[in-house]
């Protein structure tokens, strides 16, 4: 192990190596107009270690100097009806349960602004979003999008809700960001924090979630440890989006919570300890299946050009022979980092003799199967 040798969640020093996955594209959400540039994308090492105190998993080889987000980065999931339904339900619940109406909302890591726009519309709110991937021409009524990182001390007007979704796992010091919010917190403000769930990431359906942009893999115990030691008290913490996310609603605490009380991580650590073996076996199995399909003159495609899809494609098909399908039109005709896989629209499958459509996220399987049926593509849909 090297680099990040203290636990980013609880601050503990007892880290144990669990899987060295080698080199991986630094920005799995980046898109390229040229295949050779995509194949030359910067890579970094994925060397995972687990904290024996809270169960947190982190990439101890992470180098923040390698990571630079800009407008070419696109990890939006809102083109999926399945994900959009989840986001709509979340917005409705936050507005109803916490009376987020007629207030100001701040979002750290607002992406293209979809979630912030929905919160503004649903509650008659205004908003400010910070994200270096913001498209400069984006205009949302009542919302100001800042094409930059949120930095502690940034002056924003008092807010009733601050959202930080799928940001903490990208930071090499998430506690510093969270702690910086505490001194100037508006009275009664609610904080909504969302991260991928390590219980899913390292479970049987989450083999493709370990990517370089994610420094951290939070379990419920390790997220609780981070929030408590950063000065917050937990109102609610639970798994969401079919168990794939962890959602926490928190408020600034009274300073008495400390960092203890995050439970016994032994069960989670046992699952994490088997991850390296299962990942290797899955890669070898899929390489053999793809090769066998090619020998039969059949075509395998991967549906989903997000992080999971990029991870799977680079592990199974490093030469970039397979096509990636995605419903996000901003990705069509562009190339993915690593193998340089080309992204095509679903409609293009009509012109290919597709035998198998590999799906890297089980939650989208039924949605994808319906789309294939509507396209008249009689391919087998297989969750990888």
C-alpha cells in the first residue's frame, strides 16, 4: 500500500489490502471525439484497502493530480426512465418531508443541473450549483450554475437545504469538505448526502463499480463514521435506489456525537475480502464468452456507457472491439477512455446481428429489455 494510509471515513490507521486491480482510466465519464485519443487517456492504479475499524474501502494509490473534471465529463443518469423515477420521488420526498419550499438550495457537484432544477421547480425554490462539468450555456429559471468546484468559504446566500450527491467518494479528504460546512451553517439547515453503497459495490451484482474517480467506497458504517466525526448528527441513513446508493439526511450536531457508534464491520469486511477473486473470475469468464460468440459469428454489445460499462469493457475487451450502447444522445458517436470503445444509439442495433446484450447494472435490465423489444432486436439480455 502507498499514499492514503489513514482511513478517509473514521481516521483510523488499520488498513488492510484487499485487491490490486491495476491500471484504470482516470476519468471513466470522459468522452472523446477521436478513438486514438480515447485509447491514450490517462490511467491510474486501483489498489484497494479496507479499514478494519469501520469497514471503509479506499484506493490507497489515488493521485488527485491525475484527475481534472471539465465539460467533457458526463455521468448523467437522467435519460433513464428508471433513474428519473427515483430522482423525482427523492425530490418530492425532500420537499414534502422537510418542507423545502420558498428557500435557497445549494448543491455541491450539481452536474448538468437536473436535480437542482427539479428541487427549484417542486418547491418554488432558488438554487446555486457548483460543478466544473456545467455546460456554460445552461439556463435554469431561479438557478445559478457555477462552472467550478465548490470551495470551503465560497459565499452563498443562506440555504435551507444543501445537497451533496455522489461527490464525497471522489475526494481525497471528504471530512475536510464536510467539516468546512459546519461553522457557517444556517440555523436548521438540512443536508442531504448520497454516495454509492459499498454493500452493493462489493456484493454479487456490483463487480464493475471500482473505478479510479472513486477514492472511497462507503458502507453504512463508514459513512456514519465520517458524518459524525465531521460535526453532523444523523437524522436518517439508509440504502436507496434498489440498494445501490446510501442516502443520509443530517443536520449540524452539538459536538457530542464523536466518531464512534458505527457498528461492527466484520460481515462487510468478509464480503470485501472475496471481491478480488470474484472480479478476476468474472473477467476471465466474460473474455471466454465474448471470444466464443465471435467464433460463432455472433455479436455481443454492452448497454450502458457509464462508469460500470467503461469498467467492464476495459477489463473484458481492452482492445475496444465491442460496441457500447447508450440512450444519452450526448454520447453517440464518441469514444470511451481506455479501449476506445465507440458509443452507438440503441437504434443502430437493428443493423447488427446482435446475439447478446450485456447489462452492467441489474436495475436497468427490464428497461433495456423493453427497449430491445420495441426495436425488434431479438437478443438475449444478460446481467454481467
